[in-house]
C-alpha cells in the first residue's frame, strides 16, 4: 500500500511478480495481516512503512520465519528514481541469499 504506482509498474515491467496490498486484503487492513499473509505465501514483503519493518524485526527476534522484507525510507522516493530502486532489486536478486543471515534488507541511494 505504501509503494507508489509508478514503481509497481516499473517492477512489473522488469519482470517482477508483484502483488499489491489491495489485491491481497481489503483496503485499510492493518499491517500485521499483510505481513502474516506474505509470510504464509512465502513472499517477500516490500515496503517503506516503518511499522512493517518493526513487525519484521520483532518476528526475527522471536525466531519466527519469513522469507524477507525489503525496506526503504519514504524520503528515499525523493533521492532515488524508480529505475534506481528496480536496479537495487536486481542487485538483491543476483545474490545467492540476500536475506541471510538477516531477513530485513534496506535499500538506500547510492549517492
């Protein structure tokens, strides 16, 4: 829900399998059900919502497994183009196991 439409389109165009929050659960659903749903489906959650990051951090501390989460701060939207964010995803995908040993990956501007 926090990822802007043009970035979603750019990710899809680059071949990423994207499920938007609104496609999975009703609008205005709290963060935890979205996180739980992504975990149950074995999907990586992508967000710039600090509350989702906090949920991931708590699950990790509790030893609860989940595939991973990719996070960036809201202000990053003004510092990175959609293409740069897609490139960051491509860089993650090129790694053997981008979510090991820590399942929370933060992407940041290169500059």
